[in-house]
C-alpha cells in the first residue's frame, strides 16, 4: 500500500507538470497562469542541473516581472513561437514536423504519427484548435493523459497494467519528444527576449531528460512488482 501511495503522488506531480508546460506553450500567458506559477514552490535543489537552473530563473523572474508582464510575454510569445515580425527562420516553431522533416515543414510524417497514437487512445484534437497535432502543447498534454491512465491502473493495484502504461510513456517520450524538443528548447533560449521563456525552455528540456531516467527506474520497479 505504501508503494501505491508513493507512485500515486509521483505520477500526480508528473501529470500536473506536463499540463502546466502544455498550457504555457499552447497560448500566450495570462495573469491567471502567471499567478499560479508565481505561487508554486520551486525546488531549491534538483538532481537534473538544467531543470534546477530553470527553476531558479523562474524564481528570479517572478521577483521582478516588470510593470506589464502579460503584454511583454505576449509579444515574446508571438515572436518566438509564431515568428511574428521576424525574417527567416529566427524562431522556435513548436511543431515536431519542423524539427524532424528535411525541409522544415509543418504537417509532415511526425504529425501523422502522433495523430495515429492519439486516436489509438481514443483522442482527437479539439476542433477549436487551429494547429497540427504535433504541436508541443498537445504532445505534452498527451503525456499528462498517459499519466492519468497510470493512476487508474494504480487504483486497482494492477502492476502489470501500470508497467504497460509506463512503457507507453517511455515510447512516446523517446519517439515524439526527445527526438526534437532539445533542439526546440535550444532555439527558445536563442530567440526569446524574456527570462520567462528562457527559463521555461530549460525547465522543459531538463524535465524531459529527468523523465527518461525516472521512467526507466519505474518500469524496472513495476516489472518487479508484477513478477515479470
């Protein structure tokens, strides 16, 4: 029972962080998001250096966010993620296809692949969203969805099912996040003008690197619990 509680708390925290990151990338920051993020307790120490640095940068940002952070971040969001007001490729376009296709185009193989994965789980993109399925926000939200499914398996104490859920997360992480998000986050760091988005890029990349190690450990532990 103690192991169940431990895993439930860990997976709940993972789901929450994936949802928060997905929200950050989906649309411009509003005051509600900033208030929520300012109220979070960021760890003083972290086993992943880049993640820890990102948390420190966020704390520093919220100590002095400026007189109109919502407007400032909206301008930076439009420039960095939408390419507003820039020439050439000096932006971090938030689509897996752009980072994995030879001609850096949207709506390529990566989009078709993630759409198939979503549909296999009974998910379809909301009609109100006007961007492709391989947008970073949707991929992060899908990881949150997989975390939620793991919680349901934990309720029944079915360690075999939990192990399967964790392996699904590892597969998606490896095949549809870690194969492009490191370069995407590097571009955010290069093109963002606010410390907020520079910090978010470090948190995103650092956290996904930590996730790989965490999932490896959890898969091994749950396989042991299941007697595999």
